[in-house]
């Protein structure tokens, strides 16, 4: 009988929340369905530096065998020092360098913890993984990052055991947008890039959630031939079917995920202000779910007095899907300097929600081209205010007439979690 045992090493796993967790939660679920035997090695939730928690994801993978280990890392200590909380001070989406202490911590993090601040997990993970590989006769190894220090665990195991090793880059490594805020010295940058090159050169295959432009960038870093595969993030088709649209007497605008100063949200405020001033009644509700600074939230509330601004914090994946399904408009702000290499995991759920999408970013980027496949999406850099206002106002006019504004994507089923796992199975069979 063919050995289909797979060891997946991932720092983020339920009860941690977020799109990075969901990627391998769903891959694991459907790998099991397709006759493979995935096992997971992760960090103990009691020791991990998680910013967000989502206990509901545990139900999806209750049949997956999970091993947890200890870890040693500075982020919880940093969080206690800065926010008097084990979670609130853990960076999410941006690096806060607003004072000398925070700048010093960023420097230490960027130059003494390479490739990242979770490097201390490696000592414990390598030992536990070696035992699992021997005991379970593991044939396939998968490492996923960020944190990219996870791949260094894989590199060590790959050299010690005869394994087929898949490396998954959910985000870029050395090009990840927040690295420039870590005050890295040239020697640190070189060391980090050398680690990345070793991983890319030795892996049996490299997965990304991106496209050819990112693959070409990675390919040019190594001299040896490498197999690159694009498997996007997706949506849970079963979950979307169970959650029905609920009409509201408010025009609900929804944004999920992180919102930081690295995203172009100010143009959106200007458009919202103009639209809201066109009407005497206050019927627009703006809902933020996820991580957003109080400063940005206050900016929306102060500048948009006629709009009901609601912040509900981080919510479970199921509640997030329900929220976007009930929306009248979904909004996305692309990270500056990141749009060429990454696509936010939530975008595929936005596409599956059948709601109009307004995205602030480059229409010629990966995400821009993808969203413009929809029948009711607008991607703008914010400069064409007339076009943005017209798009927005047309949605409101239709809504006021009792019409549901839809936004169908013809090839949306390509991004179901089940179909994406079929692509992963094909990669496993090819290597």
C-alpha cells in the first residue's frame, strides 16, 4: 500500500485565527478526504504568540492528528511591555515605530532574530518532527510560512531524512513589505537572503498563493532548476451554502481584516463623505471586522458624522463570512508596495459573497485583474473620484429601489477549497 503520510509543519494552527491558518486547515481537511494522511506539528497554544484566535476552526480538523511543542520567543514579552497584554502588542499588518523604544525593539528583532522573531521554535520543532518522521514513516514534508523560520526547520529535516519536501510561501520572504521597517543592517539582509536561497534551492517543490511575477523573482535567486506552483487561497463552498443573505434597512459597507497606515483608505473617506452628504437620511453603516488602530477608526468617525461606523474587532471565520454575505458593498485596501506579490486571502471570500466590491489599488495588479472579472467590481487608485462616486451612488440608487446589487464571478468554483486541494494532490503526485 502506498505511503501517503504527510507531516505539515505550521506555526499557525487552531485556536489561532486568520487566513494563513485557514489555508492549511482546509488543505488538511480535503487531503484526508482524498485518501492522504496529513499530520500537523505546531506550537503549543499556551506558548505561541498569536494575535487572533478562532476556536471554531478546530472543528474542521478534529480528525487530524496534531503534535504541539514548546517555543522560546520575544513577542509575548514585547506585547506585555508595550500593551500590558499578551496579545494586543503583537504586530499585525504593520510595525509600530512611533517612539525610540519601539524603534529599538524593531532593530533588535530585525537584526538578532533572523529570519523572524519565531526562530526560537526551531529547536523544539526539529526534535519533535524527527520523532514523528521515524515513528510514522513520513514520506512527504510540508512547511508553510510566514514565519519563514519554519522552512529552516524543514531544511534541516530534509537533509537528515529522505523526504519529499514542499515549501509554501503564503507571503514573500525577504521582500515582505514590513522588513523595511526593521532597520536591518546589510549583513542581516544578506544572511536572511542566504537562508531563503538555501530553502528555495533544496525544496522538492515551491508553492505560493501568487503568480508568475513572484515566481520569476524567486527563480532568479537560485542557480538550480526549481518547480514553482501557484495554488491560491480560496473559499469554503459548503459554508457559503449554509449561510443565507439577510436583507437590512441599512446600506451595509463591510471591511474585514487589517487596516493600517500602509493602505490607501483616505480616498475612501472622501468618497463616503460626498455620498453621505447627497442624502438627508442616515442610512449608511460602515462595519470594520478585524484589526484596526483606534486612530484610524476615530478618523472615520470624526470625518463621517452622517455614517454609522461600527467596529466589531476580530470575529470567527463563520461570522466573518456571514458578515460579508449580508453586505451591500465590500471594500478592500491593498497594502502599498505589496500588490505585485501578494493577494489577501479574504479576496476569494469577497468574490464568493456575490456583493459589489470596491478596491483601492492598481487595476493592473494581480488583485486588480482578478476582481475586474466580476460583473460589479471597481478597482481604483483613488485618483478618478468621479468614477468612484458614480459606482458608489449607482449601488445606493438601486438599493433604495429595493434591488439587490449582485457581483457574479464566472469561474468562482476554481477557488473552492476542495478544488484547490485537488491541485495540491497533483503536486504531491508529481514530486
